[in-house]
C-alpha cells in the first residue's frame, strides 16, 4: 500500500483533481460553458450540437436563408473502396465462404464471415473519420493520455481501480454518429475536444478517439467491452508503463494475436518521467525487442509497421509528437482499409490449413488407368476374352474337324458323369468368388480415393472419400448388369462373349459363351472352303472304303491300289485340313478374344467413370476453384512457388 501511495504521489497528482476545491469546480464549469478568457469553446456532446444547430438556424433566418439550404449533399462519405485492392480480396473471400459452406463446418468459416460482415458495415460508414482506441492495463495512464490528447479532462482519472468502466469517445468533427453507434457508445459518453486552431488540430480533423476500460480489469464486463471494441475500431494505441510493458497478459492475449495489424497499431511507453537518465531508452529498446518476438513489425526507417514512441502524459513530454503522428495517420484516410486488410489476412491465415495442400492433389492418368485395370479385373474382362478366344477356336474345330474325331469327342463327353455339373459350375460363380469380386471393386475405389486425396486438406479429403464411397455403393451391381447386357448383346449380334455376373471368377466369365448357343462367333471368309475340303476328305474316305468293300465282296473287279490311295488321301487329308484350320484360326480367335476383352473393359471403365471418377473429379475441381479463390484472398501462392 505504501508503494502505491508513493507512486500516486510521484505521477498521479494530476489524477487527484476529483478532490478539488469549490472554486476550482466553478472554474471548470465556466470553462465547459465556453467562458474562458482565451475564447475556446467546449462542446459537450448532444446538448452542444443541438445548441449549435439552433444558433445556425437563427443565423440563417436572419440572413433570409432556409435552414439546411447550404447542405446540398450528405456530410458523410461512405467507404466505397472503388479502386482499392481490398475490394477484390473481399469479393474473393465472400466467394470462398460461399463455395465452402457445404464442405466445411460453420465454426471454421465463422471468423471469415465476421470479417465480411464488419467490412460491409465499415464501408457503409464515414470515410472521413478514423476511429482510434486507447487500450492499456490498470494504472498505465491511458485515461490521462486520452485527456492530454483531447486538451481537457474527459475521462476520469485517479487511484481508484478500475477508473474507466465504459468506453468514452471524443470526436474532433461531426458526422461520426454512425461509427459511434456501431461501437455501442451512448450519447452521454460522446465528447468533443478543446481545439486551438493550430496546424496539429487541423490535422486531427476526422479523428474519433475512444478511451477503453482496462484490458486486465478484475471486472469481466470491462474485459468483454475491450475485446468487442478492439474488433471494430480502425486503429489502436497501446499504452504501457515501465512496470507492465512486458506483461504476459498483454503480449499473449493481444499483441501477439494482433501482430498482423502492426500498421494500425501505436505502442506508447507512458510515464517516462519516472525513469532517470537513459533508462527510458533502454526500456523502449526492450519493448521493441518484445514486439519483435511477438511477430509485430516495428515501423522504422520508413518501413511499414507499428509506431513505437515514449512520452509522459502527465508532464506532456512527447504528447505533441504523438499528436503529429496521429494527425498524419488520420489525414491519410487509409486506416480503415488497412485494418480490414489485416483482418482478411488474419482470417486467411486461420483458413490456410483447410485450403492449402502439401502437394498437388488430383487424379493423374496413372491413377485412372490403375482404377480401370482393377475394375476390369473385378469384372473378369481378361478371362472373358480368353473364353471368347477358346469358343471361337472350338467352333472352328467343330466346323473343320473330322467327323470321326468329333464323334469320339461327343462319346467321351457323354461317358463322363457330371459333365453337365462342370458346365454349370463354370456358368454360376460360387458365392465366395462373388464376394471376392465385390471386395476387388471396393479396393479399387479405396485405392483411387487415396490417390486423389494425397496431400489434400482434411475437410476436402473427407469430401472426396465420401463422394467415392457414395458412387461405389451400386458399382458391383452395375457391373453385374453390364455383364448380363454384354451377354445379351453377344447373343443378338454375334459380336461378343456373354459374361455371367460381375462377381464371377475367371472360369465363370465364359459361362454365357459356353452355355448360350446364340452367342456364335463370326466366321471368316475361308471357313466354307475349309468345310468343303473337310467334307471332300470324308467323301474320299467313304468312297475308297466302299470301293474296297465291293472288291472284297466280289461285286467290283479287283484292284486295291486306286481305292486304297483314295481312302488314304481322305484319312490323311482330313486331319491335315483340321490342323490347317486350327492354325489359321489362331489369329482371328485371338483378335476376337481381344476385342471381347476390350469391349467389356471399356464398358466397365465407363461405368466406373460415371459413378466414381467423374464425381471425384468434380469434387477435386471444386477444391481447385476454392483454392484459386483463397489465392486471390491471400495474394500469395498456396504452394509457395
């Protein structure tokens, strides 16, 4: 308690004016009524403005002029930002939020939405005014500085803490009512400064200064008011003192998170009158070091950044310099744009993890080909092609083979019990193989999704996976329908092999071709000639055999050479024709099988493309679109290139 009393005795003498004598109170009242000898006038908010309006109306009436006739247009210019680079960034952020609502949670976009709302609200208000808040800790002297800048005591000062319980505004010019309404500052807490007509006072035209409660106040409501107003003002003057300039609460809660707002920040080291010799410079240098650690750039040597200055609000040392800096800052009329731009930067930085990818996500040709190969494997395209080739060669063997060999093969097939069961086992796939084919489809979709989301931000990766899984729900059934349609088409036109069931194993893929008699492969042009040649060889065998039989019976004259040669020619020529046909059928059979595999493969790829590839590609295109919008917001490349 003794230390606090000594401190108040050293630098708080001016803050104890609340215990004034009656004469001093009367003097203050006369000053507020504008009765000071130097002629300066104190305008006390709403009452003073109404009095001024009444005087203006009276003067206008005396001059024969209607009230308000000189006010041809509105006194307040709105922030249109017609040529500002902030406008396209805000538009890009608005489009970014709109495109992302269906993919991101509302909490993720809340800050960006707040920035857009505040930017829209600020742009509708006066561009001739710059709202600057004075923030500081308990006992830092911010209210004393507020009064020193205003030229009159507006905000209460004293040893009692907290002294400031609500924001108090001081406006150097009219037309700031909308801005103060936005800050929710009532009319009874709106004041006007004492102006002496100097160049500095002229430069401060348009300034709206707001004294905030202590940001470290024990009252929760005070801290909430500070946080609310800090999110709405154009600039902030942070007032620190030699004792609390390194306070962790100030740096961790405010200066570090607001490091990107350095260009609209003033950091004032107050109470330097308490420091002797070079101590003020040492403390100021240490304050700059702390700001650098917070990531807040310090504006030195013409570089953009926070303005750091030392002064004593009690003695007035350095207050004039701060007024000049504020004057140049206000006359630039760029504070609101800089503040909104910093807000956009902060919102974009928070959104970076949900928009910026580590690599270059997407579906390359290799991933598409692998997906098609896996679908073709699941539907059994290769096995179907092989079955079609075997069927083509089998038909060639039936047409061009010797009748005796075909008769033997028929006999052998009828002798084997359960031959029909083997055929049915080929046509109908076992349930476990059907389940395996479904697993192959799921594996193909899962592998495609993993390739597509490689390096993608988590929300968009989740959206891509959900899209792939949703499309894959009916993919096995669609492939099964595709196989049955292929079988039906082959039966009608004789062009392709029937594939029974997308879930079949490799043996079952040819079931339609084996069991469906309508699925006949096309015949080449040389096929009739080969059939005629085989028939001729058979006739030679029969004719030679009958000739020999006639000679044995005695019906014909003996002569074994000629009938034996004819019969031998037929016996040798038949297998030779069959072998030649088999050799000639290899090429067409292979091409026929390859064509059947290609058609089924393309059909399966088309089904997978419509259900999985195209929706996934559309989702990736949506991500690329929002990424481009994010690049426009940040004005940087998200890949760092």
